[in-house]
């Protein structure tokens, strides 16, 4: 009887030690520098948002958050897999675009990884797609564009940043909802697609305002529509897409997550640090200058936004039979 009591006490003490050690580690977090993996090249709106998050998390948590760009693989697969395999202790984070979290599992049918297992932390900011065309395209608004495309099936060419990216999906959504046909021209990133639109080699590209604002303002590109729910303050005469194609809105966002199994207390601590920094007026102004709306959400809200994204883009992926090996 005494032996059973001693054995029970020993097991209980060991479990308590493990539990207390884990709780103490979480309470002391972070005790060293952290790494934020960005599965994109340096530069551009997406990368800047990640760097802003790292900067503000560093200040609030008292430990440096080092940004490590790891581009490569369709959909940022290289960087994403790095974080999925990392220790779930909060010291390795992922800062990735919306689609990586919401529909990768639908497009990468042969992939051995599932980004849905990542622990949500915070959606940083959101920004809408826009529709731009070459300056001599025979339409000045989205209604005219759709009418021209319907009258000339397959003649209109549209470029995008790569298969399964937001521009590709928006082009497919437009065709599905408005009932017309375009010819898809895939590129590796936005820059070559924009350059070919500027030179007149392709007709249209769905992209983002910041990278195209200068060419729009000087008349090198026509700005036909914005895919946000409301018109843009700086371009009040440019209609939203839903004014011509009801129900079509398309925005993207950048978000931070942690490896599967990361304690929710740690995820919450990082989320609160980012939110604190993103509420500061100077940071809000920096993000607004990127033509994005600052957020800094809770992990719970990020989980909801992932589901909302899948609900929008999942049917498009399936209808257009988009798969990536």
C-alpha cells in the first residue's frame, strides 16, 4: 500500500514538474530572439507589413524579431514548410498572404503538408485588388470591359502573378460571375505582368494599387475598377467591381501564424504585442500609405477570416479546376 502511495506521489510530482515547467516557460516567453519567416522576396507591400509587425512585436516583447525572407515554391511553399516543421515554442513565426492559409490545401492536391494546422496569431492589414488595362484598351470602365470581352470571346488577355495567386483567382471569378471568356497569361510575380500591360502585350492585369498608382496617375494605365466594398477616397470616380458584377469583391491580407501545437497563451501574447503596435498613430499612417487598412486582429478573428477566404475562393478553385503539383 505504501509502495503504491509513493509511486503515485512520484508520478504526480513528475507531472506537476512538467506542467509547472511548461507554464513557467510560457510566462517567461520570449527569453531570446525570434524569427519571422516571410515566404516572399524582400520589398513590396506584403514584405513591409511583415517587417512592421516584427518591429512592433520586438518593441512590445523586449526581444528582437528577425525577418527572414524565404521565397521559393508555388504559393510560398518553401517558407511555409519551414515553419510547419519548426518547434512549436513561439520562436519561429510565419508571415504569409491570405491564400496560403485558406486554399493551399485545395490547390496542392499532392502536398504532404496542410497550412490549416498553423496556429493563428494576427491578421496585419487588408488591401483590395484593382483591375487595370493598357492605356489604349477600347473601354474606360468595367462595364465596357465586360461588354467588349463578351463580344470578343477569348480575345482579351489577362496576366497574373502566378497560378493560384489572387490575380489569377480574380480573373477566374470575373469570368464565372459575368459569363465571359478571357485568355490567361501567367507570370512569375506582378512586375512582368504590369510591364507587359504597359507595353500593350496583354490587355488586363488584376493587381494592387500601390505598385500601379504612378502609372495610373500619369495615364500609362487605365484604372477600371476596385474590388473593395466601397470606392476609394482618392479615386471616387472609379467604380467598385460589385457595381458592375454584383457580389464580386476581392481583397488580400497578410497574417502572422505559428507552428502547429504552439500554446495558445504564446500566440495570444504575440498577437497582443502586434495589436498594441498597430494601434499607434505613426504605424497606422505608414500602413495607410501602402494603400492598406491596418488591423492587428486577435487569433480568433484570424481564424474566422481564413474561413471567410476559403468560402470565397474555394468554389473558384474548384470551378476553374486549379491545381498545382
